[in-house]
C-alpha cells in the first residue's frame, strides 16, 4: 500500500517545485478579459482630461450659494450654456452661472454644480436658487479618476470588464499579460470510451476529460484533450511524452489506485527526469492522487472517479494553474459572500443603494470595506470586489452588521 502525506505538505511540494509563470504575451484589451497583467499599467494622461459636471444643472461658484434655502432664495446671473462636446466659451465670476449637462466641461471659475431641481428660471438672464452647494459638489475634477503617471492596475491583477473600461478611457489599447498554461488531459482505462460513443458491455463513457477540461478553463488554463489510452505502460508513456511536448502541465485521469493494472507511476518514472514526489494524500475523496514530473514538467495522476479527480484537481492543480498564470496577487472570492461591515453606511428611504466594497479575509470570515467616491469614477469599481445592496425603505446599515456581497467579475 502507498503511504499518504498530509494535504498541506502536498500543496507545499507542488508550490516549491513548480511556481514559475509561463512567460508573457501582448494582446489587445478586447481579448484580455480575465487575463493576468504581467506589467503594471500607468496612466499616460489625466482622466478625465478636464473638469466635468456629473449632473444636469448650473455651474456656480459654491460661495455664491451659501445661505440659499426655500425661505431665502438667491439670484444668479445666467451667462448661457455649455454645449456637449465643446469647450465653454464663458467663465464664471462672482454672482454668475452657466447651464451645464451631465458630462459637460466645467467652465473656468466654477467649482460646483447645483442641480436643476433646486433652481427656478426667472428669465433668459437670471435664475433663482433654493439650495446651497459645497465646492466639489456634482463635479469631477481634472485627473480625479486617474492622474497622469499614476498606477491604474498593478502587475498580477486579473482583468475585469471595469478594468478594461478604465484602460480604454485612457487610450491604453494593448496590455502585457502572462501566458495561460496549457494543460493536457490524458484519460486511461481499457473500459473507457469517448463520450460520443455508445458503451459496450463493461464499458463506460469518459467523464473526466470534460470535467477536468472545464475546470482548467475556469481557473485560467488552456485544456488540451489527448484522448483515451489503454492500461499499458508503453502506450501511456508515449502519450505522456506527446503531452509534455504540447503542454505545461499534464493530468492523467485513472490509473492512480494501487492494483495490478496501475501503470501511471511506472510511466512517469520511465520518462526523462521522471520522478514521483508523492502517491497518496490524506483527503477523502482523492486519496490516491499522484504528483510527479516528466521532462521537468509537473504531472498529476488523478483518480478515475470524477469526484475524487475533482477534489485532487481543486486541491493541487488549480492553485498551480493560477500561479503559473501569474495570479499570485489575486484571491478569487465566491460569487456571493457574507461579510462584516467595517463602517456605517447611510441610505435614503424609498430607493435601493448599491455600495462598492473591498473584501478582506480575516481568519474564517470576510470584512467589507466600502470603496467611497462619486459614481462617475470608474476606479471605485476597479478597486472593489463586489456590490453591497441596501434594500429599499432601509435607512442604512451599521458597522459590525453581517451583509451579503455580490462578487464582481
């Protein structure tokens, strides 16, 4: 009988012997979703390149609005309107205002925008305001999203839709990413037939090629199906040698249990630089998992049982694929997690609020830290792991409260 080792020891053996990435390649951002940055991206310019309004309304000097209320409205001189997509022809001086739309360039001299619902048109030359605004209200400053020469995304970051949007907004159209590891899948067994065939007496369809190929894709690898090999040492060795020529990692499904027809260990050891690191880990299912190398590339012998094969894959192969893909600085979160809120969050009754949050793993739980900032800044999405929903007719959430976070891809 083989001797099993502890699961943590098995993980350490894999990590210590096979941790290098697979090199770099350059690709257009349109093809880079879920790829891992090999180089940090730096903003070549200010984003936005000019101050912008984030609401339809009137650009003002905030100090001109101080004290304005329903019972004490103030009058400002209207100097015209800023057309969308054009630079303002006007400037804003004391006591003046210019009409703007969401996305308009903010006129020189203005430092805030008062929303339409808080004004009344008196004439084509005057408006009355009923609400004060503070400097910075309803605007985005030049470079507030990303100043020129600032780091947009670090090396090792897994690219999501919002990240690619930020790059597009900065005119960055190609990125250097780590090459995805190619993972060969070899199914063994005299009783195994292709899933497209009708099994004969004593035969079963191949499940593991499909399961393992899907898992490889999910965690960032490129699967290559090598077909089905009978339980014969020379046939398996030939398939293994072909697999290591085509792939960075090889998975052999079946032939990992102890028995008269177990040829996986022998086939691995007979290859150049063939070596077995362990045969058996203290887990259930997945106990008979093999880990070795051939031609200096990692080779795993996974159980023919699909559940055991998946267990061995998730325990040992998935982390290796992710490391070889460059994902050393990224932790994947489940689709939805429960987390402990790190600060109070206000909400307005009658609407649902969605806060962007950053998740941090502390022991066996997550904490959720709100990523604050105007909704016009894409970096609040780039820096967030997920969205926290505050239901309608709720006045907010309190620090220390358990919340559910929906993960962003």
